[in-house]
C-alpha cells in the first residue's frame, strides 16, 4: 500500500473538495470516482485507442457458412 497523508476537506460552492498532494497526482484532467465500502476511490480515466481495443478482443472460434456471391446489379438503361 502506498504512503498515507492526512488532507483537509473544504467546500467549493455546494461541492465538497480535497486538494490532491503532488505525490498522489494522477495524469490527465478527468478521473473516475466511486465508493468501495466506506472508502472513496479516485482513479485516472484510461483513454483507450483503437489498437488497445483490438488487442483486447478475442478471435471468434466459429465457422461461418459459405454463401454464394450475389448476382451483379444491372442498371436500367433506356
């Protein structure tokens, strides 16, 4: 577990806020916040690109039926 540090809570308008000390900074300008029991967890938003998405996908292990190619389209010529 990482080091702990006591921080102060304060009000920012109608919201409760906390300053994040420099040693706990997270990258980016957005975060995900959720409760885990009586804990409040703040995590960075992980931006996933197309390559990361494709790498996370598993190949399909099924056979696809053979289908005949459709007949070519004929255009109406007058």
